[in-house]
């Protein structure tokens, strides 16, 4: 087995473990999100309720790994926040 094959095998094992841990953490993250939304809404006196709900729904979608059109994300869509897949613009 070559070094590259071994690295791929280890990466796949790590991915599987990460997915397992993410599934376990999902409900806790959702509870935390609900608490944060509620706290923000209370702190702002409901002034930004619609905006808080909009952002909260987007975050919930990310937690559930949903795509905006209801389909699971494609490999190209699995970028982190702020990643566009394009090189940064130079000034």
C-alpha cells in the first residue's frame, strides 16, 4: 500500500468519525441556536425579530446540511463561510 493510499484511507476514516460526531452534536447546536435567537429577540425588544428568524433559519439549514433548494449539497457547495471557490481579489 502506497503512502497516498494510506492517507486516503485515514482521511475517509476521519470523515466518517466527523460525520458521526456532527450528528450527535446537531440537537445540542439547535438548542443553543434557539436560546440565542430567543435571547437576542428579548434583548432587542422584538425590534429585529424578522431578521433574527431569517438568520436563524439559515443557520438551522446549515446544521441540517440542507441546500436552499431542498436538495443535499453537492461537493462544490461544501465550502466554509466566505469561501467562494474563486481566488481572492487583489487590491
